[in-house]
C-alpha cells in the first residue's frame, strides 16, 4: 500500500477495534468494506477526503498512483463512498457549489446566452449570483445542463462516508484539531511525537447514545464559534438558549454521578454537558460585552449549580461576583465572593482575586470582622518606574517607545533594556508563561509520559489526557514528589540537560524548542533555585489548568558566581495600564512560592520646552 492509504486503513481498523460498540451494524459493514475496494478506489477516496471540496471535476482529478480514475469513481459510487452529478437530487442541491468549479471564462460563456441583464463582469461570485437568480426564477431551467456541459462529471464524498470518517478521526485523535494529515507530518519527519505506551482499560464513551449526544454538542459549539466570528447576534443567542436547555439537570447529574475520583479525570471533558458548558461560557462573555449582565448572572448561576466538582468554578464565581457589582448589588456580590472562598474547587488566582474582592467590598458597615487573610492580601508589591521616549500617545493603542538603540520597541523590551543596564545587569526574556511550561515539560518529561492506563489513546499525543485534571498529580504522586525532591536539592540543571539532549525536537505540550536555548534555560533554572522551582512545578502538577497561564511578563536573572544567582518575575505596565485583580493575585501567589516579584511601570519622559 501507499503510505497515506495504509494510514487511512490503520485508523479505521484501530477505531473499529477499540470502539466497535459506538457504531451500528450497517456502519461497521460500511467502514469494513473500504478495505475490500480496489487499490485505485481506496487511493482516490483518501485523496478526495483530504482535499478541500466539496465538489470536484473528474476531468481535473489525476494522480499518478491511480491508474484508472473513472473505474475507481464507478466502484466508489456503487459502494456509497462518493456521489456524482449524475444524481439529479444531488445536482439540484449543489448547483451553487458546482458553479464555483467553473472558470470565469466558462461562466461568461453561459451568461452570454442569457438575457442582457445577466451580470457579465469579471467578478466570479457576482456572475454566479446572477446565474443562480435566473435559475431560481425559472428563467433559465437548463442552467444545470449548461454547467455540466462544461465541467463534465462532478463528484464529492458522500455524506454518510464523510460523517463516519469524521467520527472515526475524532475517536482516534480525541480532539478537533488533528486529522489524517497528522500521519503525513510524522511520515515526512516534520513532527516527532514522544514515546509512550497506550494502555487502554476503560472506554471513554460507554455507548452510542453518549457519543451521539457529544457529537451534537460539538456541532452546536462549532455553530457558536462561527456565529461569534460573523457577529451574528441572533444565532449566538439561539445557541446560548439551546446549550443552556440541553445542559439540563438530568445531564448534569449524569456527569456528577461519576465517582469523585473519576470526576477529576479527563473523562468528564468528553460529555455533552461539558461541551454545552463551554458554549454557555462563550455566551456569558458575549453577554458581558453587550452589558447584559442580568442574563450573564443567570447563566453563571446555572453553571455553578450544574457542575459542583469542576476546576472552572473559581472563574465562574469571580465573574458572578463582578457582574453582580456591575448590576449595583454590592452586598450580593460580597456574599458570592465569600461563598466562593469556602469552595475547595476555587483555586490559584481566582481564590486570591476573590479574597481581594472580599476585603474591598466587606468594609463596615457591611462587615466588621477583618478576614484572617487580610494581611497576606494587603502585602505591598515592589514597584519601579522607568521612563522612555514615546513613539505614540494614542489612547486604546499599544504603547511604543524608542529603545536604547533608537529602534521601536514595546514596554516589555524597554523594561528588559533597563534591567540589563542601569537596573543592575540582569539577563532575561519576555515570556509570560512560555518559559515556565518549557521548564516544567523538560523537568517532568519522564513522568508526563510514564505508564498510566487510559491517558494515551493514540501515538499522536503531546501530553497525557489527564494533564489538566486533578488526577494527574493524584495518580503519579510518588513519582512526582520524588522528582520534585531532586529539583529541590539542586539537580534541576542536570535533569534539564539530560531531557533536552534526549528529546530535542519532540513535541510536548508547553515545550517550545525554538524560543529558548538550552543555555538560556540552564541559566534561568540555576538562578531561580531549587526550592522555588520545585514549588512552582508542584503547583503545575497539581493544577496545570490554573497555573499554565497568567504568569508575569518578564523572567530576569543574574549570576553572583558560576553556580549561584538570583531571579525575579516582573509584570510590566505601560503609561495607561494598571494591574488587574488577577495579575495582582498571581504576584501574591508567586511571593508565597518564594519568588522575588515586582511591577515595572513605564511612563513617557516629560517634554522640556525651551523658552
């Protein structure tokens, strides 16, 4: 077999081997019949499936490995894998798509035989629109024949085949980002995946009903994304309503009826309710932008009541408290924030942000008692001030300055230049969370890809499926703590070098091989020190979802000797920026980890006017 043909057959075989219970008998027969098609038919079908269609002119299809395209088309049509323009029903429904297969000159030929008011310009879509208008009005009933006289036979992948293979791809890769092209990238050596063992003990979908409900939810999520992109407000609101109604109490109970241990794993992400919750959350962000806070509040309350064991509860609770304050309900906003602090699922930055809200809203006479966390939250964060020559002063636009070399630079680059010079000879990078995820991936590589049942389902994964769940740490606790002890004891640089040399170029979630050099990472790890690094890696292992974003803009370091140094995390703010509650929360959490943190405020140099 040709490689892409072999890959396609392998995907079908593995899916039917592992998830046979998720297909009906006729669907299994249909997919299994593919391997019995001729070599030409298999190759032509895979080629068509991987191309952007939906329709193709047979006269334009020519592949050196397909010896007889017409015979392959006949066999594929007979077996239900493709449809052709010979089917009158198909032709009527697809007249617009087939029109797009015509060249501009061919379209003009057709328009010339129509009434004079038919558009004959050079813009293809306008000519097509004009032709379709004549066809729909009955003025040109012979349009389909005129089109096919020029295109010849047209074909497309049949709906049944397209849907079943889409399902097979999703079951194989378990995401919407990867498809058959993933095989090609590996075969060409462009992408290299880590080495790990796939140990499958449990099914993700217990039955076809669960899978169909999940697929339906995915379809709604895709419509929601498209509606937001097109700013189709009516359809956005419709999607919100459908998602909210289908995220019913019964479906939520089904998610929550899973054992508490399983609820913390990745399994819940493959339920229809979880997908609908994502759609609802997109809707909440839309409603907040539209200042429809009351509707957003109702949906947030719905999410919190449905999903009682979910790491997203912190963000939902914070949004609910903020929206209630927007609605002029400070007392209720305070109560929500206080309730959130009693929720064990409210963590990291969201917890600190809620604590700050409690302190701000809970002043007398609303509250007289000072919370126990008051002193910790009120800690001062060091600030330094840097001045630069501005390039622009437009409100709402990113601030740009002249750097020390006279070139245009942003506030982060200006801050790095300050720290490298008069700020004390620091080296550093503008990275936010990037460098931390790279360091974490390299230090914890062997643990990330250790033998754990069910978390690896195909050879095309860059991380275990449970990485962003509580179970990642729970299941591997002994391995993780052993590695963290080595990091704490100062072995991080040695582990980093070994991991880099063993796996360089291999994809791993969070690891960016191109952005940071090994020498840069070694310097950063040495200056950060074992205790701080172990503390941060533990947080990432325990709650990767919360800790993998939101870190300060800069990581800077400097050496005091060959093997000793210090590091600092810096949040940079431009002339019109200020720290958000979430950013302040992160800085306080990092201080608790032992890091040195500060805020660098960049402002414009005052203009001196000579008299």
